[in-house]
C-alpha cells in the first residue's frame, strides 16, 4: 500500500515495483491534494466497459458537445489542452475561460494557470481524477464484466470555505454530468 497526494494505491503483487510517476507528482504538487478532505463518496454500477469510461474521461473534445449545460461554459472544448503522459498515466487540462467567476482560491502555491483549470488524469487501469484548485473528484473503477463496472467516486474539497449547500450543489452537478455521459 502506498499513499501519494492524498490517494491510496494498492497492488496485490508484493513483488511489483512501487508506484512512481515523478512528472505527474510535479504537475499536481501545487494543489496540495493531501490536505483535501473527503466531502462525499458514492458507489454505483455503470453500464459501460472500463476502457470506454477512461477514454471518455481523458479527452476534452466531448465537453462542449456532450455537456452543453453542465461543462461547456466552464470547460469549453476549445480550451482543452493535452498535458503530460508517461508509463501508466496520461493527463490533460480542461481550461476555464478567464471571464468565469472564481470557485475559490485553493492552495496558496497554485499558479494563475492552475487556478484556471481542472487537471484531469488517469493512472491505468483503475483511477481517473479531476484535480482543481478547490475540488478533487476521483473515480476508482472496478470492472465487473465486459459491459459493467462498479465505480466508487469521491468528491474532496480544499479548506473549510465551502458551505454544505455548495458541496451538495457540486454533488448534484457531478451526478448530472455523469448522466449526460
């Protein structure tokens, strides 16, 4: 078992090499993820293949088309940019327009660019996550068969400046995004 950036990684193969992605660690370092607190967890069965979920999550082309009501205004397709990738992981930036209202400041170490994006990443084969300044949404994927997966998703937040009604609104928003997919 290994704890990194507030996430726990488990490999049942005791002879495996420990999880190590220094470039991804560096990309996420300023978010101060290990200080986020879990605000919500849910477990659901989704009718999809795990590969389809990961592929869908890791591309920004569909944001404006599939999510015109929930994500287009905040993360339009035209602003999505590929970031880094490596052995066992990949990521991209869902950049926000400079005209949208702030959702909060997040960690004091964030750059202006990091405050204006969600950094989406996957660590193959079972984790996808969206790291923003004040929110971390992570999905742990457990394939059940070729057409179904069990998903345990968590919403974690930075600091104590988000009220319970704001957290509930974010949970409802995430549910609507998932329904659109």
